[in-house]
C-alpha cells in the first residue's frame, strides 16, 4: 500500500488490507490520491468508483454487491476504489466528482466520460441485500455501458 509518511489514517493498514482485497482480487484498481482519481475519471468511457469503508454494511452489502455487479455482459470500462478513513485525498477528490450528493461511505458512483450518471449512497446500500444492490448497478450498466 502506498502511503505518505505524513498522512495519518483513521485505521491501521493491517485492519483494512482484507477489506481492500475484497475488491482488488476481483479486478478493482485502488486509487490513493487526487491525481489517481482525476486521471481515472478523465478517461473516456465508463468508470465505477466504489468508496470502500470499514463499516458493516460495506462488508455485508457494498463490497459483495460491487463484485457481483461486474458479472454482467455490460460492465464499466474501469472499476476503481478509494478507501474512506484511509485514502483521504483520493476520497475527497472522488467525492468532489459526486456533487451534489453528500459524502457517504460506502457509496458507489458510475461515471460516463467523467460525468456522474448513477449514484448509490449509503442509504441505498445499508440494510439491502447485496444481490439487490448488484442488480441496481447491473441495470445502470445495461443502460450506460
């Protein structure tokens, strides 16, 4: 994990490592700073950004849903993730692209050519089964990707 020595995180790296791997092992690319986020969102095509989190709804619902969603004929050209409470610069940059939605984590945003086209906030994720969230994302992919 890349990290600047001056950066202080809410969570120790050993705690979040398996949570990061829930997404990276299925193909998500981690973004660690604003430049990474801006570069990813400046590419043409579609990009899914998952704001990962240590909370229970991320573990039970968001990360499994994100992984299930890409098992679809149509899917985003890029799938990327930032980690709330850890990669502060990257999270802030991602959230700046998600305006007018307020910050929430976990959350998932689908972009097309850098424009936000679909958003799932925490209240869309918390308490819903992963399959339902994945179906919501797949519907968005089928329309946009």
